[in-house]
C-alpha cells in the first residue's frame, strides 16, 4: 500500500466517524493552537518592545539613582543613594567628549487647566534641550523647547496631543496659556501622536524646561539623564566617561561600587526577557500538556482501530503484506490524524492571535517559523503516539487475525 492510499484510508476514517474524530483531535487542536497563539504574542511583544526601546537609537543610555534594581531589597538600597542633580548632568555635558546629546529629566504630576476644563493627574516632565532626540518625539505644531528656554527659565511648555484633546484646545494650541498646578505656562508646541504601549498612552504629558521645572516642582526619585553617544561605536566610551564623571563628583575611591545606575537598551531588553520568560515558559508548558493529552487520545483511538481491523490486517498479511507495510500504514494514518488536528489548530491559533491584536492592546505578530513549528509538533505527536499501535498491528499473527470475529 502506498502513501496516498494510507492517507486516503485515514481521511475516510475521519469522515466516517465525525464526532469521534473531532473528540480525538480536540487535544491536538487546542495544543497546537495554544502554541501558535503564545508564539505570536511573544513575537509581537518582542518586536514591539524592541521598537519602543530602540526608537531613539541603540546608542541611548540612562543615568539615574535606581539603575536596574528589580526587587524590594535592591530598590530600598538604591533609594539610599545620593540624588542625581541637574548640576551632575551639566557636568557630564561639559566633560564628556563622546556624549552627543545629554538631557536632564525630572517628573511630577499636576492638574492642568484651560478655561473651565480641568485635567488631573497629568505627568509634568522637566527636560533640557534635545529631549526630542532621545525620546523620539516629533513636533506636530509649534516648536520644541530650546536651550534658551531652559537657561532663562521661561514659563513655556510643550504638550501631548491627548492633553490638548482633553482640554479641547487641539486646534491651534500654540500661544494658548494653561495652568499647570499653580503656574501659568504658554504652550509653544504640541507633539505628534505616538499611541500607546501596552494600553498606556504616550501622548498625555506636559513638558517644561528642566530649570523651570526645578523652580516649581520636585522630581520623584531625584533627577536623571538621557545620554546619546555620538555613534554606536562610541557607546562604551560614553558610558565610561559618564561613570568617571559621576564617581568623581560623588568622591568614590577606587574599589567602591557605583552609587548610581547606568542602564542601556540591552539592559532593558534583558529585564524584559527575565520578567516575561517564566510566564511564556509556563504557558508553553500548559500547551504541551494539551498536546500530550491529544497524543494519548490518538494512541487510544489507533489501538481501537487496530482491534476493529484485525481481520483486515490478517487478510493483508495473507495476501503478502509485510510487517513494515502494516507498520507504515498505521503510522501514516496516525500522523494524518494528528496533522489534520494540527492544521486546524494552526488556523485557529492564527485567527485568535490576529483577533486579540485587533481588539486588545496586546501586540501580536504571526511568524512563518511558528507555523512550521506547529505543523512539525503535530507530525511528531502522530508519529510518536502512533508507533505503539502500529507496532502491535504489525506483530499480529495472520492466522489468529483471520479467525478474529
């Protein structure tokens, strides 16, 4: 019997027992569909996070007092460090040869008012000139903040489009005056919309010159700095320069650990993988259990099929079929069953992933390798769990098989 005939027999068996076939393949469908969905979410998140972290360039790094503290003990220790000051950031700007852009930053929250409209809990970002380069903000109307604005502590600001929309000043906001906390500021620009990250908006903020910010507000967790090296090759040199400047300003003797944190895009990507790796592994494990259950069900159904077709096997052996012919026939049938379930699972996984990407903030991306992986897993399940029933069928004694009723 050739491959085409074996596949045909398996497909006819599926059609003849539709309910049994559906129940048989349910585990494989759920397992493969879950794997495709999880891999699509992982791929979507990887692409999305990489894009957002690297949006300003892979040669941007961050200086603050917290660093990459990821647990309560490390965070408490980091909070005991001396604050980063605007003077520290100015010193880095003056003394570093390889830092192309150095931007001081600070953050607070305030209510924003325009006319009779009030928006509460708006992030107020203090920034020095060049923030648009390291935070990837494009101006929509007006202009960005300048070094002159900062040096003269001008009461000016740039707002995000969501703030303008909430205050109902989205049309020609430049030149309007708004109240931010207790201060009156003139809007000199509005950025283009950037959208959301995992459902969190990037367009709801008020940005003011860093020295204007320090005059009226107090930054949470001290000030910090965005630093962009002159090019990718200069990144390690710029990091070392910043470390040297900060150690000198904090009077740290050789051998003492840094009392500040420097994080790069690679650091954030590693933190992201560390946080999400366990979750994704757990989800894949659950999907693997579904595949295991599906494989056991396929093996059980194939054993039933061997029993039901005992006389047929005896007739085939009496007509000259060899053990390997019987073995290959049942292996092909079990693999066909599993592939049928796997194909349905792949389709459902893709549809569900795309649907989730449309109706939720969770990014998804279906990759071709994941589809081949799903089909390959289904094929493996069919071969592995079909081996024992096929072996039993091939070992049947033809005389005893012909006597079977």
